[in-house]
C-alpha cells in the first residue's frame, strides 16, 4: 500500500513527531515499501483464528489494595526538565 | 583472568585467590584499553570499585551469594539507580534513573558489580547497533563489521573480554543475533521467566531479558540469579525456578532434534549452513536423533513482527514527551510544538520509522488489516511450534542467515536489515526460550551461531543441549584475534 | 410547529474508594501536596509496569450486581492513546471491547412514574492527573496525584427524555454508589463526575439527532441547567434551519451557557489495542459469589421494607433511604425508642434536617446521635416532657449541653402531670380573668387559647398540655 504525503503528515501529527516536507516524502517512500512487505501476511487465510495478544494464555494477577509507595517527589523531580512548587511545568494548556 | 568462566571466577573469589576489586580493576582497564569498540555508554569506575570492595567484605565474612564479586556489564536498557540509563537514545541522554530494574536489583542483592552500561541500538530497535545515539559498536572479530544488535555492546564486551558476562534483552533476536555475530552464548528465556520491571519497554509482549556469556554454563548461572516471579510485572510467570546447573551434563541420547526445512532454505549462507550441520552431526554422535519438522508460517514471522512490535512501541514510546524527565527541546511556542520537536529531535531515524509504522497500523480503519491480522498470524506461528514440539524435544537451526555484515551495509535498506532476524523472531512471537551458541567459524573467520529453541519453560533442556556441545568442542572458548591476552 | 423531543444519555465517572491506585501502590487520598502521591508507575518512568488492584475489580463487580448487569468474567484492559500533559504514559489504561460490566439498568421515578433507564456498560480505567492553569510564569502546572486513581465509567443508554429524568437517574446512581461504599460521591472533589450526551429530534421520529457532549459538570443543579440550556440551543439552531455539529461543549455556570471546546477537537484517533502489560482479567465464580454475598441492602429494597415494616408513607421512605447513613440513623433511633416510627421520621424530617441544613452538615456529623433522639422521644412518650419542651431540649443537645435526661434535670423541665397541681394553677388563672371567662361563656370560644397560654406561662411550659386542656374545658364548660 502506497502512502501519500498527506496521510504520512497525519500519522506524524498523531505520533507528535515534527517532520518537514522532505522528511515526510522520505517516510512516505519507506513506509510504503515496508507496508508492501508487511502485506505478505495476506497470503495466509486467518479466518476464524483467535488473535494472540499474550504469549501465554495466563490470567491477570490481582494485587491486594495496599499502599506500598511513599513520597519520592524530590528524587523524581530532580531529573525533570521544569518544575515549580512541586508541579511539572508545560507550555500553557488552553481549554 | 578475562577468559575464565563465571564458575571459575566465583571459585577464585570464594577461595579468596582473587579479590573482586582486582577483578573489577582488571576489566575496567580492559574496557579502557579497547574503548575504540564503543561497547560501553557509561563506565563509572569509582562506583564499580566501591561495589567491588563491598563484595570483598561479604566474601571476607564468608557469606557470599553464588555471583558475589563478579563484575557484570548491563545493557543500557535496564534502569540503574543513580546512573545514566539512556537506552541508546538522545531523548534519555540525561536520564539518571531514580530506581533499579528488578534485574539489576536481583544482581545487586548478590553483590555483583555493575561494571558499566553497554551500548545498544536506540530503544533496542536495530540489528546492527548502528541506530545508537552514542554511535555504532565494532565487532571485535573484525572491526569493520557490526556486532549485531540490539544488545551489540553487551555481545562485543563479552566477546572481547571486557566483561565476564553481560545482560541483554531480546524482542526479535536482540540477544541471540549479536551473540551469534560476536561468537558468544546468548540466551533468551521464555517470555515471563525474567521480570521486565525496570527494563525500558520496546514491545511489551515480546521483550525478554537474558544473559550474554562465554558459555552455556555461565548463562545458567546468570539466569539462575535473575529468573523468577516478580509481583511488579503482571506478565511475569509465577512458577518455580529450577536449578539450571543441575541438568547441564544430562544424557541427550534418544532425544529428538527438529530441523525445520524453512530454516535451511533460500537465503542461508552456505558457510553458515556447513558450520551448523557440523554441530548437528556432533549431537548425532552423542546419540540425539535428527528429524525434519515443519514450521509452515515461518516466512511470515518478519512481516507479523513488523506490525506487532512497532505498534506496541508506538504506544510505549509515547511517554517520552519532555514533561517529566529526559530531553526537552529548547525552542517552542506551544505544547503541541514542544511535544513534536522534543520527539523529533530526541528520537533517531529508525525509532521514528517504527513509531510511524505502529501508529499507522493501529489507526482507525487499518487496525483489522494490520494489527489484528498480525495477532492472528501470531497464533498460527505459535501453533506451528506446538505441533512441532509434539514430535521433537528441541528445534535447531542457524541463528542468522549470514555472519556479521559490514558497518553501513544495510543501513539504507530497512527490510534487508529486518530480514536478518528471520530465524530468531519466531521464538519471541511464540514466547519460547531460545539460545545462540558459537558453533564454529565461517570461511571468512567470523563466528557462526547455532540456534536452539525449546518448549515453554524448558530452559534446562536448552542449556543441557548447549552445554553438551560445549563439553565436546571449544568454539565458545575462542577469542577474537587480538583479544586473547 | 415541531414538538422536539430531547434524548439524553449520561456517562458518569465514579472514583472508586480504594486505598491505593488501580495499577500502583500509591495512595489515593485527596488534597495532598502536588505529586507527593505520584509514584514511579504513576509518573510513567521508563520501564515501570502496571499491576491491577483487586479491590477495584471487586467494587466494579459490586456495582454490576447492584444494577442487575451482566458481569463479564473475562474483561480486557486496553490502551487509549493520546497526548496530554496530565496523561503521563501518553495512553490511558481503560477497557474497550470487553468491559467488566455489561448491560444493566436502574429504575427512576419522576412525577410518580417509574421508568427503567438502561445501563449500556461500566468499565474500569485510570484517572488522569490535573492541569493547574494558574500562572506559573506563563506555564501550566501538572499535578499527577490523581493519575491512576481507579474510575468506573458508567455509560447509560440514551433513555432519558428531560433534564428532570437525567437528574433523577444521576441522583439514583449517586445514592447507589454510596450505598455500595464504592465511591464517596463528593462532586466538588470530582469523585462523581458527569458528561451528558444531548440531542433532540422531532417527537415521533425514531432515529437520533446529532448529539453534543457536555463535559465534566460538577453539581446536580448545573447538570440540569446545562442540559436545559443545550436543548434550547439545539432547538433554536434547528428551527432557524441550521445544523447541529457533533462536538464537545463545556458548561459555564457563571454565564449559564455551553460553549464549544475547539481545542479538543483535533481529529482524535485513540488507537485502542489490548494492553500487552496486562493479561485478560478473568474472574472466577467464587470471586463474584463472594461479592454478591457482601452486597448491602440496596436503596429500592430498603425503601420498600421501610414502608412495610414501619408503616411509613412513600415520601418519608424515599427521604429516609436517601443515604445509607440516614437510614441507619432512623432504624437505630426507632429500635431504641418507645415512640412510633412515624414520630422518629417526623423528628428526622423536621428538627434534625433543619439543623443539619442550617449548618451544612451530614447526618454522620450530627451532634445529636440516634440514641439521644430515641431517649428524647421516649420522654415525650412517657409524658416527662411536652413536644414543645422537647424542641428546646433538642437544641440544647445540638449545642452539646448533654443528653435529654441531664438537660431536663439541669433546667427543671420535667412536665407537670399531677392533676391536682394543674387544677390549682388553673384556678389561680381563672380567678384573675373574669372578663375573659365572660367572653368565653358568651360564645367567643377562641379565648380558650388565652387560658392555655396563661397556664403554660405560669408553669414555664411544663404543664402537660393535654391535661391542661381537659381540666380547663371541664371548668369553663361547667
């Protein structure tokens, strides 16, 4: 499947990756080739096959409702790009 | 000192013929001597020596654990408290982890020494170590060639004797393929056997950590120390860890080795096949039986993988947004631009490519055709193995179709690069344990790996087979020319 | 002219009352200092993994059973992918294709008519953090304490046809989740949040009109107003020949209007897929049975029992079962007193509610306990005090002056029931009021109240009113 410039731009927007026009063209070309390769999957009829999401057919383990974590804000925020008054700072969010 | 096995080193340490400090110092010197390999991203000598001295005190008290005092190199994908954990990416190039991965924690409890953090393909996405933000790693056997990837730094370090053992992770072959290229033993256990907590996620349903070592016996020791249930990982399996060293020398006569015809077909280098056939003959001589098995969907493993792994990755990598940790772009006008520039500048080309594939495969209107289709194929691939293992005890073949290729050879052709993992990916899709062990050298003097896949949680059987070959051959003892002393 | 029919469906986010978060061991307490309850998992450090809280599953099942819903023994956690600074992983763990709770229903009652409102599903998910828009040098602050708090999102069918029905449904749901002790119901703190899907169509038309979604409205009053405003807005647009745009709108209580949230309108494609970190949640029969056995008496059943067991009317029964705590208060008081259930109900609806409302207190914060109220009613019943004095005593108890008997003792409020003593006082009153006696005898019987007043004044209200009446009547009519 060949991807056009506009579709690739939309994917990049969904993925929050800034790409310029030439990068988009390059991605369109590469992704089209990779998708063509991937579409070999269609050689196999998978009608009625149950999708496999997890390698083992295990069930989710449920933990007890206990507070096990303590405040580590200082240690976590030491590596943050921007904080103030214990908050992570980001460019203004307009609602 | 650097060619000794973990067993030998730990005996020396326990008998105090050797101190952990001396041992650590020795490897630190070798790392420095061979820094042109670029195998390490971070080496903190002071910290390593501190840990070595603590290990020596424990050895002195006579209360060591099996691996106390052994220096180990860790793939830079494992979160390591107080150390840079970059995952080979610019976006984590300033990330000093505030916590330890369970893998690191378990080894620290034994007082092993963190020798350093090894180079890797960015976010483990690559088969050549060329996607690392920190530059490529050279293969010690031939520095013009790649060491494989993504655990390329770990494989090169063990191969060159810069570390007695290393950790790695394997999502589609990232332990086994570099082990094969560098002539070391690389073991990917069953999915769920080793905790994923603290291992930076690439593709959560495929990722599994494991050892890169000089022998199967060493792999057994390192796996012993790191395997087991972890309540912090919901996909970790709650079952007892067997004694992996107990059955290493067990008799294999009468056991059946399945050879999938799909692993010996088109694309396989003749020299590689020759080496693998020789190893198979060795097993026959030990009384094992060779038989043909069929894995009809093998050819589709790579396409299937290149839907599932990028899809999961596209989501796993969304947390790298420049808000709470890691790299943030300098110039931005608003939030959307901050995200998009941070990620565009922070991620390299291959990572972006995979995020794009994954985002597309999961997007509205394409989910069924790509993601769901791939998950159904994954079921068929797992079923192929289930049927094959009704007939045989282990499956063998080459780890890779060729020996290590040259740096830059495949960087412009992603699909050619992806096809390098054609034999290894299926074990990840099915969640099965698999090992690569050195089986000989190709005509060009490069190592060839033998790939052994086993049943779910049948790590002992795989280690038994691997060790039996290593008892009768010395391929695993070969060091690259120039690294013998 | 077209008659328009509103069609309303509600999505309610209920914060579950677990101690720890849904996928981490951090505390869920409200109001802590920013980011002090956001652990490694909550802030999505590289490498961390989610582990599911059993209590959140138990609470979801509890709700499902209470609304007669199907419990899906296999449910799947999925990732909903989108970027927002209060969503640290870049995806929210939620349930998509297979939620824990399937179809159920609630019965509401408006203007005396019962109506069944369908519940499409209820699914578990994690809450996001909070964006604080106060100015931090022109930036927004992010607090992730709330991130990972368990939510049960309860989605109704579009079965409601008026804002009143929507409110009735919401109140019913609000009562229910508190009965089940799965949510504290605090709307101000965001423990119980509502989004409304509103559309209109010509009455009689079967297909639905284009809907708008009203987001996060935090009081019953505002929800009713927001829906009402939105219905009127849509009618006006359609009657002017315009078209409704499917969009998210925010209610502004200050201006009483809804406005479009254009910033959130960028094409969303959530790319749901099963979370590879969490295998399917499979609940066995014994787990579900144990939850079923722990279910409390539900509001409707309790109301019915109150009518039958205590002979209350429907209105009283509805009021007294509005919260479990109030119902418990009523039952404790009733079982402890000689007085009738109706008397207890009247005291609760009258004095107690009055004081609670005045001081904006909850029944659990009442200074007058159920036992104290029971004693107070007993003293009326055994004629120690009159009803009027009882109200005084109630006030004293409210103000913490002790219990009924202490106050009666301390203030000398014991009722005079000695007929001789009352007669003596009456005689004294009559002796001083010949003029009024004449008026009475000439047929102006309303002066009777004057005599009663005088007697009560003379006894400081302590004379038994019934006896006063009887004796007075006997003497005057003689």
